[in-house]
C-alpha cells in the first residue's frame, strides 16, 4: 500500500528527533514534534495522536518500508536509535530500486526539451550520479530509442508555449522538395511525434485544411502579436489521426479497406503488433496470413509495407497494389540493372 505524504512527514520527523542525541525523546515529545511538522508543511492544525506515533514507530522498525530502524526504549520511557549513526535517509538502495530509478531517468530524459522538465535537469543529473555510484556494473533494463542529433528538437519548448498561449507563428520553412525556404503564418494546435520525428499540427493562415510541419524543416520562427489566433474547436487529435498511419492526412479521402498477405515468417510480428488499430484477421494457412486494415493510403503506409520487402503482398485495392509493385520494380532495377 502506498505511503501517503503525511505519513512520510511523520517518519522523517521521528528520524530527525532520534538523530538529535542532545535530548531525550518521550512518546509525547515525538507526538508534539510530528504535530508541529504537519502544521508547518501541510497546514494541518489537528494534533497527531499518541497511537498514530506508536504505529509509525512500529512501521519504521519493520521491513514494511525497508527501514528496519533500530528504535529502542530506554528506561521504559525514552526512544532512541540503538545505532547512533542510523538514519532512514541513509539507507542503501536495493538492486530493484536502482533498476526502477534507471528506467525512470531514461523516460524523463526524453522530455528535457520542454520547460516543464528543464527544472528537473539537476535532479536527473543527481539521480544518474546516485545510480552510477551504486550500480556501476549493471546493464540497463530499458533502452528507449532516441536520436539526440535530430534537428528541430530545440524548438519543442517554444512551440509548446505558443500552442498553450494560442499565438500565431511566422515560420521560415523549407520542405524537402523546395529549393529555398519561405515564410508561413501558422496557427498551431498540437505537437506530434512519429517514428522519432516531431511535427506541429495546425492551420496555415487563411487555409481551411489542417496541415503538419516537420520541426526539422523549420529554419526559424517568431511570434506574430498583431494577428488574431484562429482556433478550431472541431479539431481533436485522436479523431484527426484515427484513420491514418503516421502523420500524413490527405484531406477529402475516405478510409479504404487494405487487404494484404503476410508470409509465415512475418505473420507473428504483424499479428502481435498490428499495422493499425483497425487490423482484422481474414484467414490463416501454413503459407501465410491474410489481414486487412481500414485506413487512408499515405506515404507512411507505403513505407511500412515496403519495409517488409517480400514478406507482404498487397492484395487490394488495385491502385495501392500497383503503386507498391512499381516501387518494388524500381528497387529491383537499382540492384540488378
């Protein structure tokens, strides 16, 4: 059962008292000290009962929280630590604790581009140092895919703040197809990550359709204070991206049923990690499995299918089957002609 904040305050207060060897501590003294601490930190003016402190001491003595505190009673009246150097704040971390801290640090580090987590940088560094000194020979249990050299990550926090404050942005943007950059007046709604890349979703000024801009194609941006922000209350991220794989949403196109065959080697991978939430099993055989998804065809879908090489064959619709066939033929020509 999780320990609540008030209990932790009491445990730490009792610990501080028992580490003060210049006075003797009765149960009433400890009760009074805990009551004062709760009032100071939490504004609780209701005094703590003697019974509560007795239970706290019992908990601290036990292995329930890993303290095993050597609390003894002298002269049937005064509480103290049998080991004068003991403190609950100096307990060594267990291997399980260190593994959990390692995992938590790895997860927190993914968000250091946001100001909400910037203040945690020193804390993360302290945690890493603590883990390193305690566990220098241990391998990590969780490894999160990341690309620290990805362009555009430095924009994350400022873009987040612009969305939060509903600010129009003037973005100097250069797409992969353009020879030079050009300014875009943009009304941002959402930051989205896909395949280790970040995008900002919103409306281009005076445009009706929502669009995505890749952060790694943004050269710079400034806030536009003299332009009213155009909000779209009908925009909901889950609905907007519901029928696509990735971030490319082709306006006006309806989802289509994509039927594909997967060979026996790749079938377990696709069955346990569906290409899309709409994936349905149609049939299975020793030669392979036939599945379907209901999505709007886009660039990301094509890349995903091509990534399986000969392991996937698109059966329908004919237009997508032809498109994938043409791309595979071009790839064949690269290698054999």
